[in-house]
C-alpha cells in the first residue's frame, strides 16, 4: 500500500527541492506530485532546465514571488531589448531567476498563485467536545463519534479531492469506502490511512493508539509504517518514535461509540463510567461502597434498561433513573 503525502507542493517547496534543502518527506511529496500529471512533469522539467542553465550545480534561494511577477511584466514590456542580450549578462542572477520563475508563475497561475490564494480562503470545520460525546456524519457519509475533551478539524472542501482531517484526543470512525479518496487522519506526528473500515483512535502526549474493529489501516510517519488489521491495536510511542502492533484489543475502549462491551471482573465504578459515556447518562452512587462491586458480562449494543436490569440482578443493587441520572443504591456487602 502506497503512502500518500499531504504536504502541499508550491514554488517554495520546488525551490528547496532543487537546492537540495528539502526533507525526505518533502521530496516524497514532490515525487508524488510529479507522478500525478504530465503537466506537472513538464513544468518541473522547464524549471530544472532553466535553473541549471543559469548556474549549473549551485543552490538557489527563492526570491519573493511578487518581485518575480513584477520582473516578468517588465520583461514583457521590453521584450525586444531583452532578446538582444544573453540573459546572464543582461541582469544580475537573482533578477534572472525571478524572471524565469515569474514566467512559470504566470503560465501556471492556478498552481503558483491562485491556489495559494484559494488555500487562504479555505475555511475549517472544527468539532470540539467538552464533557459530552458528539456523534456526527461527515460529508463523505463516514460516521464519527468524538469522545469527550477531543477535537476534530477538516476543511469545507473535505471529500472534494481528498478526505483529510486532524484529530486531537479520541474518536471512533466508521469510514465509507472510496478507494479513489483515501481517508487520512493526522494524529500528533503520525498519519492513519484507510479505505473503508471501523476503528478507534486515541491521541495524547505519550502515545497514539489505533484499535481496529473491521478492515485494516496504515499508520505511518515518513517511511516508517505498520499495517493494523481487524482485532489488532497499533501503537506509536512518542518518546521512542516507534510503532508496534498488538494482537489483543480491549473492546471496552470503543464502547463509548459502539455500545459493545465485554466486562470481566470490572468494578461497578468502571462499568458505569463507560456506560455513562455510551448512553449519555450520569451515575450517582447513593452508597459509595457499591463502587467496588465487581461483575463479568458482555453487552452487545443492548438498551440501557436491559443493562441496568442485569446489573441490578447480578449485584443485588437498585438502579433508579430520573431523567439523565441513574441512582444506584443497596447494601454495602455482597
């Protein structure tokens, strides 16, 4: 599976590439851009030829693009004079470079100028949660469940040409399949790429975890990557910058979104914490000793009332619901 870069390719980046100052990830982005269309390759070859003809083998610092355009317009007005003299003798190096780059800017206005302006006009969609959990449908019909204290960002052009977004915190995704537009999440320093699958992502300052329920995902940073399949968890440790794959997963991590749980010797306090997120209710223990009661039981997207009945019978407690609050009472001993 190929890794698609999301670094924008513009005139500054091409200049860094030709001068040898581009990073490996930036070079990869340009290689992908070159492979996209013959027009991209033609423009790049023109720029390379001009660059080498001016000062072969030397690096180059890009001039200001507005200066480049002004210089090119001046050359157009004086084109007869400009043709009489060799380029190197007619102008200092930086103005010649500005002129030829100005030509490329003019002939590919969308790429070098209008695209830059359009990018500034692109507005972002920001989904932010505090204590609540947000369930939403993205423009491509993918489902996202944003956990509490999390943020999701994407442009209003999401799904027009790509499906890229940025996550801070935790979210569950059920991605609509579209091989022509890979779904890519940026979480911290890494990217997660999918075509169609369901999985959970947790991002914090120490690590980034992706737990896959169905399908498969690719987690990557630069050329370092791992594939995580259904029933596995991929982990990126921020301190060591290393990826790892685990073959066992905790389904309860995704329970806030899927409402699928497998509690094993779980305390009632831990169970109600997870259930409260999944069903948007608050639990209040009228007897604090009940918090440490333990039980084991799976739940497969069952109605909340059914789960409360199972808890009541198993632990011999009373669960009383008033609006969005569940009160748990009973004796302290089993």
